[in-house]
């Protein structure tokens, strides 16, 4: 069998209640039941114009539900309290450093929110006549111009709804390009350290996935890549900077080998924030790359989405971009929605409408605010902050790939904890008690007990120092044998560790009366 | 009982092999939360994917140690995946396979050899 | 730059701690030929006021839906959203948090997801719902792929009443994996054709109700035919408010229900971000795409919530995952859930009845115009009409008179030969004077 043990205990040992714990229900942090336990099934918190009771339903005989959906309603004040109380159980970037590697939890400027809510953007139907949405198309066109200029690429498909959707878009364009030449290729190569979305996307797009080995210094193994490339390989998918926080220093050679084999170079642009304004992917030999607007261009993560994943494309791939797209016409901007003329080769439609307009407005607001000079500073400060954290922690925590500079995130492993009885998981959970969100753990998979720290450029030095001081203090405690500080952690969170094993064995996925 | 390098065990009774994962594997995986088993009648190839054992954070393929036809799947482990942790080499068995060629089993390790192999990991 | 807190002094001190002379030294791994010497050719940083002027100018070049008579639907619907919804989703703790991977400090998001899943389950009439998809169209495409996995079959029959963009999105996702999507000819009612198209290779049948022509149909017969052939029934709903009035997909025999949830809590926003709803029967849960939130207890036995059944997902199963989806539509799901909490089942039922009543008024007003033929006999809040002229021409002409009359069917499906068909939608935001304006302007354009 495959042994995918990654050593994470997922069952919470039941612990006795003590004074320091069980804070929920006391003080400011009150217990909050489910809406189904507090709402009334005949109440509503919305008043309507006119009466609904006299609606004539005669047209719909046999199609009407027997009773309203069995969902409770809450008045507005109760609704506010419910959600505000729930919100207080979340950590957030607005509270403290949120160093999730690979996730780019940076400050979300509120001007972006304000602009996205202008009625001229927020109250716009996707199928209005194009003569009534010229400003919206101007936003899309300007965003496209910025993305193309920053990447050096000639084309961009805006509509992908998130990074993984962007990956699919890019791989489908590559597939279409091969097919247009009558070249049936079967395989996509991706490093072992790749984000899970890369192999998943390749499989969704109908490809087999083969892994490329990694060198001892955390980069793509060129000889392994060369050995695995061949006429069956459609593309490689490589993240750069990679998931170990390192720049693929042989990237030009990677591109050359790939192109020599007739394959395309797809780059996962999740870490574009490390190089934006300083390095253009086109100059690295990349053929297609998605850009997570919710990472590099700071549209808010919102507890798991929405994102947006525009894909920049090389000249060779541009004509396969999905519909729709914006062009300049004699009477202003036009929206190309039909696969005819110049769009005859388009790979089709990825989703119902134009993509994540709300995210376009936010991202463009962010870009215009920073400008070309500010974006360059973003990359510099992101890299500087990560290297500062790495420098301050390296004396104590072990870095798997040596002393060289990292890019926007600092990677540590578990070897420095050996013999302490404390694991990466324990260490991360103890960070919660110090007021920080844990770093990304156990990813990338190629590093045992990985701890991936991405501070981002929006952290002041004082906060970085507070963070490093806290981690060094925890590290000292671990080495001194203070295992109790870790094993039951977190102690100061709304809840202690949760029993994920029980959740998975007997799933309860909705409330039942 | 015989063992594979992929941590499956086999117990042969006539031409019927009972197959499970070893205590070492169960320990490494942590709490098993779900087991996906083949339906009786399915043909399996030695070394081919036969079942999936899942913990919260990992899904591991279990390979068929021998070729043959599945005659039974252990309903107990489907119902209570915990059984794989509690008794991996007894009531936590996964499937029974009617094997085509009993000589196949000679390719597998005995317990001493398996334990020596574990020592090298 | 107002978002960057480091001072030049900070930077110097930090470089000294790192042990390098300049930031340039941190980029040594970048090939020299690829290092840009200075900023790219784009404008420099700008003040908040300046950026606001630029964006404001673009926004003013759009005709907002609420600025006058407005009758567009076809997959995106204009409803009133209570002010408290937008206020709550802008709470820092919701807006600026990540996917709840650390449940101890993400119970807010997790409890919301559990409540959201329960609401979606109740509305769709199916026992399990996930924590959201990108939108209705991508949820529909994923449902087709899921049905192919469950049945191990490679063909999907798509009703001619399915939104053409949904059919196109399903094709894009499915065809590369060898799953064929067979789209039937566009039709207001194609029950017989759908049933006739089902065979022993059919993985699933995809039917929309209310469909793209607004037609509400009882899909029970199609469900029976699909199940008899060993296929799954996927029911698509693009107007979630209709759940307040109509029999649920689950009640009518759906195995999987997908919907666009935008109507509840989320604005039009020119097409996104929206929120896909995805529900199914219990037995199918392990083939579901997307995140799932489940109930459990913490180490002190207190109730809490976690993401669960994650071995289906890309970050664990990689190339064997049920989908490549990672980021979903969390904040839009929150908006949906808050609005749904304010409405309650009773409020949603009232809202749905008002929508139906307004659409009936619009239908009656338009049916009285000579040359207009109403094509949809049973509808919820939108219906199709046939005009004596190409609908795109009429819509463009009415737009010049500041009446946004609806969606020409040819915009969605240019090849269908339905150039004279207009899709008209009315909601609770449609006022009697809006209907008068539309009817008056349309009558004049037709007579012109």
C-alpha cells in the first residue's frame, strides 16, 4: 500500500476542564447556538412592499411546494448578534500576522471594497447591452493591460474564477494548441512539491501526471526533467518561486528543455507576489501562467473565497483563450462572446459570464494605488520580510535547503524539534496562544514536518519582531522540555483541538432537529 | 502469514487468501476513518490497486498481494473503520481472494523477513 | 506607499540582520537577464482620492440596473439585499480570514458553513450540501463529472431548457475527460425528447427548472426514466428565490441539485463573484467536489466544526481528487446565509410569491401588445416572448430609451434560430411604473 502517513494526530484527547479554558460562554465570548436552535420558523427579518398572500398561483398547479422551506428567520438585531458573535471566533489578518505560506495573507485595502460597491459596478447585469456597460469593459481592458505589462505576455484570459480554474484554462489552451497541430500528447510533468491543484487539474484535463524529482537544494532536478521529457509530454507545471519559497534558478534551462521537447511551460503563479514588478514571466520562457488576484493583488480571502484566476498566455496560445473577451471596436469596447472570426479557435466557455468582476475592480484599484513603482516595492518588501524572519529564526529552527536567500516565504522543517516530544503540529497550535495564526504546516510534502512562513510586505518590522520573539520563546520552551505548553495547545482559543477523526468517521454535515 | 513490502499481509486457507494491512501500516496511518473495498466478484492483479484506506489527512491505496477474484469484503471494517486500528492482522482484515495460483505466495516474505525489512526503513 | 509599513531605516536594519548589502542580493537566484532594472511602463503610485476619481469615472459610464426600468434575468437576478448583509460580510474577521484550516480559531467561518450547508440542503430537498462552488455554471459542470464517476458512464444528456452558458461550461470541463455532453435543441418544454435520449450509456440527465425560458416543470417523469436506465438526475436552478415557492429538486427525484445562489445575498456585479450551491443524496457524498464542514467536539467535549472528508480533495488526493477546486466562494456563501437567515423559510416564501406576482403583471402587460406572443405558459419570475423583430435590435433600441428590456435569446445561443425570442424577468424590485415603461416602449418599437 502507499504509505501517506504525515504524522498528524487528528483525534483530540479529552482533557479535564480547568480554569484557563472553557472561555466560551463567559465574559465577552458568549456561546452562540446555531440559527436553527434560536430562530423561529414563522418569523422573518425582512419587510416587503405589498402583500404576497394574494399572489395568484393558478398557473403553477402541482408545482408549488406544500410548505415553506423549514428554515428559521431572525429579526435584524438577532441576526447582527449571531454573526458578530461568530465573527469573534475567527482569526483575521486585521487582528495579527497571518503567516500562512503559499496563501499570501496581506492587508486588504478598504478602498478596494468601496470601489467594488459603486452601483456602476455592483449593480450591473452581465448580459446588459454592451453600450450600457462601457465603463465595466474599460475596467476589464485596463486590468488586462496591467496584467500583460507586468508579465510581459501578449494575452490574458480573465474569466477563470479561481487559481485552480486558471490552471484548467491554461492547460486546456495547451491541449487545444497540441490538438490543432494533430499532436496527441498524454502526460504532464509536475514536481513533487507542487500544489495539489496542479496534478488535480492535469487529471481533470485528461492527462496522466508524472512527478519530477527535486534536488537537495529544493529545486527542479534538471536531469530528471530531461529524462522524463519526450514526445508524450504536453506540458510541465512548475510553481516559481516554488513552494519551498525558492526561485528556480535554472528556470531558463527548464524552459529550454521543455520547448525543445515540444512541450509547453505552464507556471503556477500563486507566488507571483514575490517577483511582481521585478521579473516578467515572459522573460523566463513561460507560456501560460495564472495569477491569483486574491493573493498578489490583495482581493480579500473571505474565509475561503471568492478568488479570481486570470491566465496570461503566449502568442502561440492566445487564440485558444476562452470566451468571452473584450476588444476595441469602432463604437467603443466590444465583448466577444461567439466562437467565430478571430475567436474561432477559442476553447469555449469556462463559466456562465465574464468572470469575477467584483475582484477585477478590487485588483485594479490595488494596482492603480501602488503603480508600477509601488508594485516593485511590494515584491522587494515581501522578500525582505521573509528573509528577515528566516535570519532571525535560523539559529534555532532548521531550514532544509541551507542558508541562501529565500523569496517571499521562509521554510523550516521538523529536525530541530527531534527529541523534544513536540511536533510541527504542536508547535503550530502553541502559536495560537501567542496570538498568531499558525504557519502552513506539512506542506510542501517533500519536507518532513514542513513549516512554511509567509509574512507578506504589509507587516511592519515591529510585528515581525514580536512574531519572531514569540517563536523563539516557544522554541526555547520546547527545547527545555516544557511539553505541556504544546501538547494541549491551544489553551487560549475559543475551542481546544477538535476531534477530526470522529467528524470523518460519522459525518454530520447539516443540522437535524 | 506472509507479507509484502507494501505492508499488506496474506493468510492462505486452501485457495482462499485473506488480506489486510499490517500492524505497522495501521500504526503509521493513524486513525482510519474510511475503508473502500472492492465488491465480491472483482478481479484483482498482484500489485494492482485493490482498496483504499483513509485517515483524516491521507488516502492510501492498498495493493493486491496476489492475483485472483475477490470473494468477500469485510463489512465490519466498512461499518467500523476503527477495527483496522484495533486488530489490523485479525478482525480488521479487508478482503478474501480466491487465488488462481497458490504458488504465488512463495514470492512473499515470512514474518521474520518482514520484520527485518521494517528494520531497514 | 500607504500600504507598505517599512521605513528606509527598517529596511537597512533588516538587511544588516540578514547579512546582505541590498535587496538586490536577495534576488540572486533570478537570472540576470530576467531582472528588470526599474519599474515597468505603467503609471506610478496614486493617492486614494486619485484612484477613486479614476474608478468613479468608469463606474459612471455604466447604466446601473437600479437606475431605471430593468428586466434582465437569464442566470443573474436583481433582488433587494438588506443593508445588514453587506455590513456583516465586511467584518474583518470574515472578510480577511483564510480557509478555516485551523478550526480552533476559525469557528466563526466554520459554523457559518455548517449553517449554510443546512440551508442549502433544506432548500434543495437533498440531505447533503457542500460549502459552495464558484457559481451555478461551474457547479453544473462538476455535477456532470461526478455523475460520470458514480455511474462509470461517459455520456450526459443536457435538456434544451438548460442555460446555454451552463451547457457550454459543462462541455468544456467534460469533453477532455472523454465525457460526451449531448445538448438537445433549445425548447421551452422538451420532456419527451429528454426521456427519448436516455439510454444505457447515460451517466446523467441535466434538467433546469425554472429553465432558460423561465418554464417551471415537474421533472418527476424524467427522474423515473433516468433511474430506470441507471442514470442520475441533475436538476439545475439559476434563480434560488424560486426555492421559496416551487417543489424542491430532491422532492422531484433529483440525485444531485446545483444552483446559482447569487439571488440571495449577492449583487449582480456584472457576472461574479457568485456562489454555486451543490447538494446530493447521502450515498454520493464521497464523490462530491468541494469542501465539506462537519460537526464534532473539541478536547473538552464542546461542540465545534471542522472541514471534513477532505481525502476527496486536491490537497490530499492530488491527481485522484474528485475535483481540482480549492478556493471556493466562502464570502458569497456567507452573504447568502445571512440573507437567508433574515428571510427565514417564511420570508423566502413571501418573497417568491411577490416575484411571481410581479412577473405575472409584466406578462399580462406584454401579452396585450399586438405582435407579442408569450412562449412560457408556467413560469416563476421570468418568461420568454416572441417578437415580430430580432430581439437584439429591439433591446438595443429600448436601451437608448433607458429601458433594459431583457436578454435576447440569441445573445446566449446565436445558433438556435431563436433570434426573435426575448427573455423577460421581473422581481420584487420591479415596480408597476417599470412595467408600464417597458410595455409602452416595446409597443412603440414594434409598431415603428
